[in-house]
C-alpha cells in the first residue's frame, strides 16, 4: 500500500520536526497509493509530462511553481527577520533589511501565472507537490553544524574548506566561494542565512555585518549585491560565503529521498536532486 501526497509532504516536515506546512510548500494535485516518484529541484510542465509519460505515481519538486506556494511565498521571508534578530540585529533594522525583498516577491507572485504548471498536472491527473522550506531547514542545520565545529582561531578559508567536504557540495560542479572577504580573515561569528525563502541580498548581509556578525553564509547571491558589499566592507574583514544553489538544495532534498525510500517509495532523481547522494 503506497503513501498519499499529504503523507509524503509530512515526511519532509518530519525531517526537521515540524507539524505545520510552510507557506512555500503545497500539494498541487493529490494522489494515493504512491509507490514511485520523480524527484527534482525544479519540476515544471515538461517534467510533469515526463513523470506522467514514464508512469511515475508522483512528481515531487523542491521549488514552488504556483498556487498558494507562489502567492503566499512572502510569508516565509519572516524567517529572515528571525535569523537576523537571533544574531543581535535589532528587529526594526531586520524588518527594514528585508522589506524590499518582501515587496518584490509579493508583486512577483501577484503578477505570475500561478495556475500554469499546476493546471498541466491537473489535466494529466498527475499527482504533484513541492516541499521547499523544510528541506532547506535540514540543509541549514547541516551548515550550522559545520560552523559550530570550527575552532576559535578558524579563518574564512578554513570554513570554505570544511563546507566543501559536505558530500553534495563536494560532488557539485560549482565550488564553495568566498564572494566577499579574504581567506585569511578571522571566521568569527557566523550567520547561516538559509531556509528563509531566498537569500537576503546586500541589505540583509549589511545588517549582519553592521551588528557584529563576521561571516554570512548564503547559498546564492546576485552579482550586484556582491559588488555593493565588496565596496562597502573592503577594509572591515567581513566575509560572505556562498555555497552554491543547487548543490545546497540537494542536501535537504536528498534527505527527503532517503526518507521516502525508507517508507517504500522508489525515487528517481533529476534536476539537481541526487547530487552527492549514495545510491
């Protein structure tokens, strides 16, 4: 007897001990008796059709594509404020730092075709869901463990090297990069800014740096944000470590695949999922 889509979504939440489904995760098309799944970081209309044509019981994506997971996405950005205040950033400063991002995500969701990919799955009667924040939280905890194991005299370069030993990051075609700072800089206090919807850009990193954090970890960052931070903090020994988007997402999604297989669901990984995973 296979699983339902709701049970599969809950399995992803169980990895981090959560009971409530985050705003960026949802079941688009429900299904029952699921015994096989096509699992990827990005599964959109072509991959939904692929799952249908190849006879998979479920298309399981990481990134949200529509409906409430797209329209309500700004709600998960409140995690950014939580992470910043945990590191001593005043709440009003943290809220200001993320305000523009929340507005852009709100406007983007409102203008998006939030029905596109889900409607394809509906037409094909292809069970389809995405789970985003919980797998990212799993990955954040992996990064946090690495940061917490660094010695008091560790450098930014030491941290980059330690992160690169995580199987998914080691196997990836992207590298762990020090986008801002010098490898010989003291590592100092580390803020792992992941599992908050997306990266916080220059404004969030600036808020951390201005309030005593020495090193910020993002999984991806824009070139303009990097340039702004390099110019502003060139002489202040601050560090921005970027681990790589897809490889970092694969950490949590690989854990989801492992959990599903433990429950008897046969998974095929594509679209970045499966990087560095022992089959």
